[in-house]
């Protein structure tokens, strides 16, 4: 019996392509695992009205972790147009399967390393090496939204003086998305960031919020961060606003080590950081909970490239590296990252985004050659 059981979730579009590339790398290492395919993505929405079927949730519950490719995700209005005719007007509502997956398994920490590898012509600078810790289950991604606004919600909010300016707006012309924070949610993502900094000898942790305007939620995050930072006297604690952080990341990205933020702001700065090191083709991530995790590249499904094996699989291979780290297979993980860095530095085998014409599978096979 295999030591590990990995839920294998290619998803949509190029998710299948990069997962095939990841499998080439996995098959070349001494890693005792069984890969169990699971259904997730747009095709299952169209056919079944559910992009994350219960059978896939059950599979994940029986697995050690999940490895995920990419999904196509669209607003519910567009999703309703593409659902099978026999399912129309049956009450099916589209929601992102990856967001649901994070909620169901309480994958509260999203970790996104952004490291510039030598030789990458798309690097903004070669000395960038930062890690973004993004709260993954609360904030604006909690899914607590209203349109049209129900009477009882509107009436409850009208007791707040600041809502008076909206009292004449028709309820069907108003939409509300909530930004819900909890102390426990703030505490655990901030502590994860500091613990990572401590374990990996990082000099600083920077909180990215907006407490001068979003006073209650960002204020709670800031208060918790200040309190926790006192437990780590050897790690510098910095605070910055999200808008200023975007400017400073473009100007001086090498100054930062670990960034920690709430869900939406963390999403923004992690994509900005990814572009500084060459784009989403190099951006790996881990969705990590207390006892379970799912690892994925942060790029989308790019349907126009599906099946062409054209896209850069580096983010997928580095997500595989994060999975191995989380499982405790750190030596294998280190070898894979080293092999990736050699392939990038040599620049002989590369996909179109780097000016080459090699396939996703060519890159994976080249990584395998460098493992030794």
C-alpha cells in the first residue's frame, strides 16, 4: 500500500497540461504515492450543476492532500447560460469550486512564494525572494453577499448613521458584499507568517492592510499583528497600507521577506509579486489548513491553449515542491527546486513566454534530467 494518497485534480483547460508535466517529475523521483483522480471544474458545472461534486469532496476527505491544476470560473449570470438545458431554472447557482474547497476544509492559509530565479529574462530584479501569506477563508471571499438586499438586512443596517445616505436607494439597485474578520482568523494567519519567518531565518514580516480607512476589520488585523509581533523580537515587524505596498513592491521588492494580509489584499499583492518574478507561470501556492492542504499554480485555465502543452509548467512543478515540503519530504522538494533553477538559468529549454518554443512536457523532462 502506498505511503501517500494524493487527490489528483487537473480541472479545466491547461490545468490538464501542467498536471501531465507534474506527473513526469513525480514519476522520476522516489516518492511512494497513489494519485487518485477527482472531478472538478467547468465541465461538471455544465453537466451536473456542480463544479465540485460531493464525490470529489469525499475523495479529498480520504486523501493526504490534493494537487490541483486550474479551473475556469465565471460570474453566475454567464454560468447560467452554459449549464445544460435540462438543468436550467432548477435552482443551481454557480460558485467557485476552489473557494468552496477552501471553506469546506478550512484551508485558512494561502502561501505564495515569489522568488526570482537567475537567468529568467522576465525577472524585474534577480534578488527578489519574498513569501505572501494570505488569509484564505474570511474577508471579502467569505461569500456573504446580497443582491437584491433583503428587507431585514437593509432595516438592520439603517440603524447605523452612515447608512442614511442609502435610504432612498431601491433594494434591487443595491448590492452588499461583507468583509468579515474574526480575531481567530487574524491571529492564525499572522502567526503562520511569523512562524515561517522564524523557521526560514527571514528578517521581517510586513502587514499589508488599510486601517486608516477600513477601521474595524483592518484595525483588528493590525491590533492582532502588533500583539503577536512582540512574541518574535528577532523578527522586524513592519506595517504598510495596501496602496502604498503596491508602489513599494514595484520600487523596492528586494526589501521584503514575508508579507501577510487579508484575503482580497493578499490576492492582489501576490499577483503583483508574481509578475515581478516573471508572471503567473512561476507562481506556486499552497492552500493549507491544520490537517489538510491543496497545492496549485495560481494561473488560470487559459482555455485557448488547452491541449497544446504550450504554457509554462514551472508554477505547477513548484507547487509540487510545496506539497512535498508540507508532507515532510523536504530533501526531494529541495532537489526539484534546484533542478528547476538550473533549467531556468541555462535557458535552453523554455516555453513561449520566455521566448522559446518548447512544450510544457519538454520543460518537465528537462527538470527530470537535472534532478541528479
